[in-house]
C-alpha cells in the first residue's frame, strides 16, 4: 500500500461509489459501468485492502469496520486528486463556451434556477442553451450526433458511448387551490369527485395513474390536458381542478394546497446523460457537477 505505482487509482473511484451505495448494481449504475466489471473491481479492492469491505447481510450488503473508516479519508483524497488533475477554477473563470442541454419543462423547473445561479458565479462566461424537447428518444439521437452536450430526463439504461448518472428521485403531490372543497378532507373519494388536470406533451388524457385506478375498479374525470407543467399552477389557482405534480415543480409561493396522493403513485428518477466525447471537457464537466451528476470521465 506504500507504493502507488502499482495501484490503479480508478479503483478508488469505484470504492467510493461502493461505500456510498453499499450495493454493487447501484454503484455500477452510478459509475456507468457494467455489474460484472464493478464486481471484479470489488474483488481487486478486497485484495488490495486485505478486507471484505462489503459483507452480505440479511437484506443488503453492509460495510465492514475498515470500510466505514475509509469513507471520509477516501472522499477527501479523491476531492484533492480531482483538484490536482483538473485545476478548473482559473480556466472556468475565463471560459467562453455554450453548453447545450436537452430537458423537458419539469426537469427545467427543478434544475435550471439553481444551476444558473451557481454558474454565474463560477463560470460567468459560460452560456446554457436549453434546446427544444421532443422526447427522450429524439434527445438521445441528438446527443449521439453531437447536437447537445447533456440530457436531464427519465431515461432507459444506456450503453457506451452514452453514459448516465442518477440526479434525483422525485415523487408526486396532489395540488389544488387554497380553499378547494376537497382540501380539508382529502380522501380518495373526494379526489375523484373533482375534475383532474393532466400534463401530456402529446395530448393524451390517460396516464399510468388511470391503470392504477382501473385495477381498483375506479376511474377519474379529466377536465383539462395541457402540454407543460409550468401551465398548471395558474390553472389550478383559478378553478376546482386537481393535478398531480412533481414536488419540485411547485413554484415557491404558489397559492396551492398540497396533499399526498390518497393512493400509492409511483414517482420517477431523473438521470443525467452525456457522450464520451464530452467527458473530458472542463466546462461540460463543471455544468454536470453543478447539476449533481459528476462525470466520471471515459476511464470508467
């Protein structure tokens, strides 16, 4: 362990993900690696540290005492190493570059305000260009053709040269105006007694929620379909419509009453995707870092 010349430092990046996730498959997804490659790396790490690091528990893997002790110093070491390798601060401060991002309106509402605020401080000469959204399939094709640098969306598992990393897990809330007749006693029956507002980029009036209701021999009445989540708050504020909204899409200060859905509604995961060609671009990496989806580079 004293001679770094014989150590593959990429293993330490993989170790960091394994210790954070305590799960080989999730760590592999986070690193854009295959599950067998991550398992193989874990075996090499066990030999390197002479410790199991992760042990099987009744429901999941658990960290050994040595692994727990490694977490903090490993994270500090990796942060220092990234600073040595990239030294981006001066380069970012003077960079003049456009980063093209493909994302729909809901992810835009979740991500862009904080991203722009941070970028204006760390890289004021970098401009974000949000490109029109026409669905995930179109976005991935444009990423392959080099027409964009980043995608933030609900995405299927991707294969190289496309890579992805989980940004966030989102859940839905039922939203209605303050003083709505259903707000005080928000039961399933009260929810279904009022017309629903549905968001669909294709004008569809049914969503997976309708299948959940049908399985219970229930249905709802859709009163309005709109193409954008950003149109929803003012429509709710002036009517008795009820909508399901991603929790992060509710504008601060909106005059809306929010309730948990009265039956289970599956949320969604938002991923960041990029092409290998962008993985070593300092500016693109920085934008991805600010989004929370640090690019691991092509070595992964």
